[in-house]
C-alpha cells in the first residue's frame, strides 16, 4: 500500500438536501437565507412550472428568470453571466434537467455565488454533483469541468418530478445503473476504503433498480416510483461523491460522448445513450477479454431493457440509417487519448469499438468468432 502526504479534497454531497412532495415550499426559508436576488436558470418547461410560484410569492425576494438554451455551452454561459451582473444576482437557482443544472452549477462557480438545484425529472444525478459537462451549441460533448463544491441546496420535490414524461425516469435508470458497470471496472480492485464503499453502493443501486423499476414505472408517483427517483437523483450522486475522480465513468459514457457528435442522436436522452453504451462496454469485455461474466451481464441487461424500454441497439436510438463513416467518427471520438474509455484494463481501437457498437444484441458466441462480425451487418444495428 502506498501512502501520500497530499491532501485529497472530497466533494461528497450538497450542503443540504430537502426532499418531499412539497419540498420546494418547505425550502423557501433556506433559499432566502442564501440570497435575496435569485436568478432562476431553466428551460422552457422548468421556468413555467406552477410550483415555482411559491418563490414569487415571497416579497423579500427579487427574482429574475432566464432560459439557458441552446445548451450547456460557453455562449449560453457568457449570456447568463451578463444576466447575473445586470440583475445583481446573489444566488443561482437551477430548475430543470441535467444540462440545465450543469449550466446553473457552472454559472454559480464562475460567479462565486451559492447554487440551488431543483431537478424536474429523475433523468440524471446532475442536481447532486460537483461536475458540469460542456457541449457545443449543437449538442456535441466537448469537456467536463470539476467544480469547487457540490450545490449549496438540492431540492427534490416529488410533485415537480411527477410532471415529467415517464421516458425521463427510464433514461435516468439507464444513467444510474451504469454506475455499477463502470465503477466495478475503474475501481473494483481498489483497496481504498471509500472506493470500496462507492463500488458497493453502485452494486446496491443496480439491485434497487433491477427490483423496483418495473413497479415504479407501472405505478407513477407511488412508493417504488419515489424510491427509484431517490436512486437516480440522490444515490447515484452519492457514489460519485464518495469515489471521486477515481470512481467515475468508463466506456459507457465515452460511447455517449462520441454519439453526441452525430446530429441523428440528439433526440435521444443522455441516459438512453449511456444505457446503450453499457452494452457496448460489456461487448468489448467479451470480445477482447473473453469475459463470459460480461456476456451473462449483457444478456441480463437486455432482458431488463426490454421490460422498461431502454434502447438496445443503434436503431433503438434512431440511428438505423447511420453510415459506417459516421459510426467511425463517433468511435474515433470515443477513443481519443483523454477519453474515459481508456479506464478499461485493455486497449481498444476505434475499429474494435465499432464492432462492439453494431453487435450489442448478438447471441453469445465463441470468442474466436467475434472478430468476424461485419461492420456492414445492418441486421446487428
């Protein structure tokens, strides 16, 4: 075991988490203690939520609203920083999905202001984390930014999340369940206490989602639904907080990042692309390591995906007409030198990644036959 005198800063959790059916109303006093001139950052749906009226009913709060679109991108952030100055904002409130909340967090970080996150769906754990992903104006992933802290307040109001389309929670399940398949690869053999804890929590998260997701989706706003929302928004964030940079994404998110550079994928949600990416990662483990456990895990996920409606193939993502050159481009971007894909314990070339991407539903075969999968086999897409 090696020891170091270097201090490690852990950004484990928001300073406060308030959750409940009317959590936003209960959080008003705490929000007011953070600032008197909030700037609410949201998208079209988030900014029009009726639940936000409780903020505007406070006479001591001078509130301004602004739309973050077109994306969590540098041009949006420049415009929002100008709005902060114009309004003399002293607290940032993000109301929306993952990209909106990433924008609000990064805006607060750059302006040195407290941040409140109010997720409007169970699609990601962005409301929790000290990380923001930056995209181009057209939605292509560019890079991520590590922030100085987690949000000052996370408000998980189930009455707000319940207004989101069910598809968003399904996507959140895909994003959250990736924690196990990626963390077990990147940190599964670590002897460090907190990394062990993070990996085991990822396994618990996977099991909760396997057990409760079908019931949660069948009975929206019920008890299991609430538990699954807690899992996708809160527990998924806990895992990244405990594990830190050493317990983050691997190939599943790298595949997502590569796909965002294809305009045809932009209608697919973040968690849908990540869910597909898990299958690709498992195929790589089968193909390049002969890992039969990975093959079993992939078949288990395929059954689970069929039950809850997650994508299993490129066609399911709306990419049935993708060309080989487009697929090559996405794979090359996913394999660039600084990609999280290289957290895998083996080398992956773009050609090998393409082969995995077009064979996510293939029936398990002997490892010696995998290399014969044709890149032109459209039946596997």
